């Protein structure tokens, strides 16, 4: 079956959006299976830059169909504004080419208020969430108090359901967090309005994707967040609330265990993280400023969703190796190689050290990184601007050696590297 999966192998923002856009040229359906509008996926096509939070990045190609799977949590305000943004840019985004699973859960203003109240109450132990209500929406789902997209199909009971949902969360907001309650009737009315607009998009997307695969159509699953933010396999508790690893595709799209062609791992040429939590290879000072950028370029390391400066560091081969294992990654795409131009030396973390003990595998996964210091291998940098390079053999020798060492260390082939955000700024390793 022609199912391909794109997964972030780090803490998100690896450049999944641009890689999905690249691969969507050969896909019929592009489907998100996890997360919500905490994601921010950037696609640059010529002078236009699209920042997508909910709608799959493959939608920019006019021949594709976009699916928002049951594993997602949907903020209807974001969905409608993204539809508007796309239509204004001349990208069709009506129900004829976009479908939302009937079983995906809704995010409400009550979830967002709770997310923010919970973060505030954590004090110095804050996770640094995006404040989009993601954790509370998945909590409602797991405690069986959630509101699903299918509830929107009947606007009157739906408005009442939303009203009761807000009243329930108000009790928690007021009694546990001394926060202001929301106006449940107003939210109910607002959501009734959304229900009328969104109802035509709602479908049994599991059946749709399954049928497409049986017909030999090509489906591309677009991961949001990254492996180290996965609720089970990430740097818990500094994670998101969904399954962002490859296995999440089956559950989050309503598929059985069907064969997969490629699991494409997207890896930035260095390491970034937005939000709190351990980050062994984090750097500060001049190198950090260099890797992060000043914020003037659209690709500088400032969050697509929240605008927060991202923490930056050297590529962590230990965490990368772990990510490749838990996802079953078959090939790597390395992004932002151009950013490393001009650094005299590069560092790649190839082991962890705690006292006298040196490890190359994490004894208990990435939930317990605090005891470790990174052990680095030094590699030569290069000065040349590589943004205009399109052939592997034209990249500086040191750049090829850096990519080659990553592939060798991790034991997974690197298929392409990107040297800029635009569609054509990609180098095939076999070219
Ligand atoms: P995602 O969440 O994984 O889709 O990644 P984001 O879109 O949040 O962040 C990646 C940023 O890097 C975006 O601004 C992209 O346009 C940009 N980008 C992607 N690939 C490259 C590249 O090869 N070089 C440069 N300079 N920027 C890139
Ligand atoms: P994309 O798809 C980077 C991070 C938040 C926070 C943690 C929990 O663009 O790669 P949440 O709001 O999900 O409860 O926040 O997860 N986070 C991301 N970081 N990229 C993302 O998505 C992220 N989505 C969530 O910063 O640390
Ligand atoms: Mg992002």
C-alpha cells in the first residue's frame, strides 16, 4: 500500500512543512494525524509563505486532498481562518478537497483558558505550552468528556453541549485556579455558528483514507510536533499530549496496521527546542545567536505559532538515533544545512557522559536526560554559501562529510538535504 510517513525526529520545527510540500507533489492525499494548532508548518513557494497550523501542508499542491484525522484536536477558529487565508491566496480549501474526521475532538475557549491557568499555576515548573488548549482538549477526550466534530452535525443540541462543557470547565477554572469563568452562552452561540460552516467538511476520514489506499492512491501522513515531544516517547513531562511518532499514524487516521513504504525522518542540521525541558546540547552566547538568527529572516529560529525565540544547540546524535528507532525511520531528510555555513567548527553529540560512565544508548529513554553531559565529535565547518547549490557534488567537501557522518553514525541513509526554505532549494544526495 502506498502510504508514506513524514515525522519530526527532534523537538518539532524540523522543517516538516517544507518536506511534506516537496513530497506532496507525488501524493493524492496528505493527512495530519496528531496534534492541533500548536503546530506551525511553513511552506515557501516563490514569494509566498504559508504558515499552516491545522490544514495539511500538502494542500498547496492543487491536485491533493487534505485530511484532518481523528487523532487531531481542532480549533474551529483557526480552521476557518486558515481556510480563508488559503482561499485568499488562490488555494482552494473547500469541502471538496478538505475533510475533517467526525471523531476528531474540538478545542474550545474553555480548554485554552484551562491550559493557560494550568501553566500559570506550575510556576517555575512550566512546560512552556503553546497555550492553545491542547493538553486540556486531550484530557477531555481521555476522560470521556470531550466534544467531537460529529457533534457539530446537529447545531441545536451541539450549542447546548458546548454550553454545558464550558460550565463544567468554569467550575475548575474558578475553584482550582481562581481564574475568571467564561460566558458559556456566548461560547455556545459562537460554536453553533462554526458548526454550520464546518459541517460540510466532516466525514469518516478513516474510511476515506482506507479506500484510497486500496485503490492504489498515494497517501502521505504529515506528523506534527516531533519525536521528543511525543506523549509516551518524548522528554516527559516536557512533551505535548498526542502521539507524534510514526505509530500514531495508524490510530490517528483510523487505519489498521497497513504496510508503509517510507518513514521519512526530518532532522534539522542542528538542534532546537521551544518551551521548557532538558536539552543536553544546548548552546548559549555567540554560537547560539548565530544558529538562531536575529529574527530578520523568516527562517530564523523564532516559533511559527508563538513567536518565542527557540533554544538552539548542536545536533544530538544520541537523541536522533533514539528517534530513528522509535519511528522505524527508513530515510532522513536534513534541513537548514545552509545555516551552518561560516561556522569554523561543528559539533555532533555521539555519546553521553555521567561521571565516569559513557553511554551511547539511553538506559531509560529521553525522560531522564538531566544526569548526562554530551560527548562531542568535532567536524570541520565550511565558509561557502550553499543556498544556490542543487547538486550533491557541488556542496563543499566539509558539508558532505558532515552529512555523511550523521548517516554513518545513525545507520540510516540521508536522501536529501535542504539549503533554503524555497521549494527548489533541495539537494538530492545521489545527484
Ligand atoms: P515544521 O514545524 O517542522 O514544519 O517547521 P517550521 O515551519 O516551524 O520551521 C522551519 C523553518 O525553517 C521555516 O521557517 C522554514 O521555512 C525554514 N526552512 C525549512 N528548510 C529550510 C532550509 O533548508 N534552510 C532555511 N534557511 N530555512 C529552512
Ligand atoms: P510543529 O508541528 C515545536 C511544544 C511547546 C511545549 C510543548 C507542549 O510546528 O513542529 P502544547 O501546546 O503542545 O501542550 O505544548 O510542546 N510544541 C512544539 N514545539 N513545534 C511544534 O509543532 C510544537 N507543538 C508543541 O512549545 O514545549
Ligand atoms: Mg513548526
